[in-house]
C-alpha cells in the first residue's frame, strides 16, 4: 500500500479518538503522497484551554531501518510529534510532547518532553505506545492538576 493509505488510516484513527476524548478538531492537513499529516485540536478542561498538534511523517518501505514502527500498509514511521499544550502561555513547561526523531541518538529516538520541564529535557520512552496511550497520559495529568 501507499503513503496515502497510511495517512488516511492514521487520520481515521486519530480524529474519532480525539473527538471521543472531548477534543474539537480545528485543522486537518495532509500532504498526500509525501506521507505527512497534521491535526490541530482544542478543548476546554475546567478553566484551562488546551490545544493539541499531532504531526506524523511516514516513508514508503516495509522495513524500518531502526526497527521503531512499521505499518501493515507497507510504510514506516519516519518522525512524529504529539504535542498537548496546557493553557495559553505557550511555554514548553506547560506542554506534554512525544517525539520520534531519527536525528537523535538511538536511545532517544523515541522520547518524551515531560510536562513541567524545559524543552531540552528529554526522557527515553521504551516504546511509543498508541495514540490512546498518549491521550490517557494527557487525561491523567489533567486529573492530577485539577483541585
């Protein structure tokens, strides 16, 4: 299968999942044959505005050179950012972000920028997890931070 099919598949996974967790999808942009898409969403939690940006880039090929994440569609995940911003400050300390970056050393190719820490702090993730795993992390943080 093609990059177009993996992009359609991933968008078809993300959008209903975001909506199930109360997010309103604002922007959806797919670069078709380039295997890239971006979803922007927002929601309100108590008095806290939240925004999310989901970006994924997929390359054609059944074999992921770093064995990170391959799909049944014959593509592999090249890079991603799943970013949730809490509040309107825009500060890195007010965000939870998962990244896959092949520019990082092998132990940090899959990493998290934890909430409450500067952007240059990266913690290794043993595995990426699913979009729902990430959304559950966001929900857990919200539940802990609300009085």
